[in-house]
């Protein structure tokens, strides 16, 4: 095999996945059809949980300064100040800036990014996949054990694999442009107009303004026929203000389509990011959910390649991430109807504004939008952190008295056992080739914030109990797989479920 994994697509999702795989010891190569990184930015923000994913790998600081992103659902603002945890995402981060940071990270890890290579086909072999491509030197073929499509909403990998991509037909269109030289009132979460139209203007960087226009009755549009004058004319009709003098750096048209792949895995082929799910840009979650796909899949695929993954670990990628994609598509459709339907939707908007004044209702929406509400199935237990992400800003005291954050302990993408009990630590010694053990005094009850009781589609609400723990097992993606107290199964069961057979068991096996 020429590589363990071929990743198709060098956008934020493909790059994040490549880095995760490389940290796990896999030999990975990225194929990208574009000859050079794009300068345009489809995305201009990311959610709180995605910021935490970057922080877990020591990447957030590489992006420089960010500003908090306001939260809303379908244009109905959500007051994030009512929550103990910070649900605010990051705003004004041009996607090309995120891509540039991630590509620098993965190439620094030794991952080759082969630009100008367009994948044209693949076939499965008994022990892998053979991928054909057109490159600068003509057609060629490469082989790998696994193939991952991170190649966008029109994914070639998804189509070649024959994976269904169901969803309703698009009905609305959005004009989007990055413009310099205009001075218009900022409408960061968008401004809804009475007839069902919507306009948005937000700062990116270096004097660039992201402008979005939806005019009632505007249907999907062929982007090749769209001009900046079309957008500026619509803006003037809706606001009475001319931005025709602006200099357009990038122009595109998006629709309100929401689709989710029927399968995130088929044999040795996986999908992540927009290849697995697409939604309108007005949701501002595509990049974020895709990065979280990559962080979920990366360590599991690397573990399988390394040989220690337990049976069924790869199947948990679809099991855990597909419900998130379905929830995203549902939310996108609901938010678009709420935002872009005319005055006949006003009674529903009034009810929504009333509901988000209640902490539980607002917490449910905020958790879905920020990603902090995700809870995976880790088996029986009643601890509020079980199945949820360990707050990465939580500080621990090490044996030498120094303080460190959980996020800093996850930079290597290994599992993590946090305990103040030597006997508990000893139980995990035979997994130390896969996890790190941190001996630390147990945290006080008020030092680990309990997550808000946010229900999820498949697991229901978090129990309203204390958040302190004597010990916690954290997966490489930052999610808590076991706690003491609070888990219904012993530590060794959780270690076997997520980190495979212990070294002692392997040693004891007959030849």
C-alpha cells in the first residue's frame, strides 16, 4: 500500500482529518483538485465546540484574535449570558485563514498535500482501495487501506461509492459576496424584513464585508450567470442603499437545500463534512460540524490501522455522527422557514421569542448550535459529563504542583485517564501505549461546570446531578467515556470498549 489513508479534499475538514490521522500514527496523503489554496471564504465563523476542537490540538492560538459570535435560531436571538458555560462561537474568521492554518499544521506533521490531483474513480481490493486520478503529469493510480471523501457537497467520492444523498429540492436562493470599499450598517446575525426577505453584513478582516441577500421570491440561481450588480441591485431594493461602488472580491449563490448522506461509511470508504451533509450557509455550521466529524473519525481510523481498535469501533463513527447530521438538516429547514417566511410566520416568531426567554428552552437551542449539547452513548451511568465533552478549559493540578488545562493534555490525540487514585491508575497500566494517565487530586464540585441539561435526539436530557468526579476516562476527541462515580460499568470495560484489548491480555494469548 502506498498509504494507509487517502483523504480527498484539502479544505478544513480534509486537513483536520489528515492531522488527526497523522497524530495517531497513520500514513496519510491528501488529494486536492485545486492547484492552489482558494482565497474566497465560504465560511466566516465556527462554533464553540469547534473552537474547543482546535484548542485540544493546540491550534486555536494559530488563528490569532477572534471575536465572539452571537447566537440565534432562525433570526430569533438567544441570550448566551444566562448560561454558566460560554456557548459563543468565533466570528469573522475567513475560511481561507482557517484552511491556511490547518494546511500548515498537517504539512508540518509530514502529510503530503497533492494539489492539482482530481480523483476520477476507485475500486475496492481485498485489502484496500485503488484510487485513480488526473494530475499535473496525467492520469495515475494510488492505493491505500481506506478512502475518505472530504470533497464537498458535490462529492465525487460519495457519487462513486453510490451512497444516497436524500433531501428536499431547493426552493430559495441567497446572493453572497465579499466586498471592500463599502460602509454599511453591520447586521451580524442578519436582519429579517417583513415580507420574508433577509439581509446580512458582517466584518471579515482587512476591510472586507461579507454581504448576504435573500429577496422574497428569489429562487436557486446558476452562479455562473450571477453578477455583483445583481446583488447590489437587490440590496438597494431592500435597503434603499447603494453598494454598487464596492469592489467585489468573491461572489456566489447558495440555495436552501439540506441533505444528509444515507451512510457515513460503506466498507473502506468514509464521508465527512459537506460530502456527508449540506445545509444553507445561513446556518453557519457546515465547517464546524465537518471539523467535528474529522475529530470523531480520525482517532478511530488511526486505531484500526495501528491494530488496537476494538471490534466495531469504526462503526461508531456513523452511529455517533449521523444523528448530528440529521439534526442539523432538520434545524436548517426549520430555521429557514422561520426566518424567510413573510408576516404569516409572525405568530410563530412571537412564540419562539417568548420561549427563548426561558433558560431550559434557550439552553436546548444554544447547545445544538454551539455543539456543547452533544452527548454520545457511553453505556449506563448517571454522571452529567458521561458522553459529553470534558470542558477543555478545566484546570488540573499535577503531582509537581503545576496547573494545566485538559485541552493541553489532549494535544497528542491520545486517550486520557484523570484520577487521584493510585489503584485506579494501576488498572489502566496495560493501556498506556494508547492513553496517558494523569494523577491529580480530584476536583472540587464547583470546579467542573455541569453541562446544561440539554436534550439530544437520541439520548435525552442530561441528569441534574453534581459534576465532580474521582476519575474520568476521556477519549482522544475529548468526550468522557467513563467516570467514577457515575458509570454503570467498571473502568476496564470502558477501556476495552474504546481502547481495545490490554497488552497483558495480548501477551497471555497462546501463539
